[in-house]
C-alpha cells in the first residue's frame, strides 16, 4: 500500500510539472486559447497513459 501512495505522489508531481512546462510553452509560442485546450488535453492524456504503464511495469513485474 505504501508504494502506491509514493507512486501517486510522484505521479501528481510529474503531472503538475509537465502542465507547468506546457503552460510556459503555450505562453512562449502564443498559442490561441482553442489550441491550448487541445494541447493540454493531449499532453495530460499521454502523460497519464505513461504513468499508468510505468506503475504496471514496476509493481506487477517484480
């Protein structure tokens, strides 16, 4: 149970930091609001898939 808590905290930190970097990118490139929403949605979905697959690989293959 404790590894799940640690991994969840790690995942939240990664999602926050990726969103912060994505926001900086959108600001720098001056993307329109409509494209920003699609960009954030895509990034969040891909990062979530990556984190879930990492969780499965780490905790179910040991």
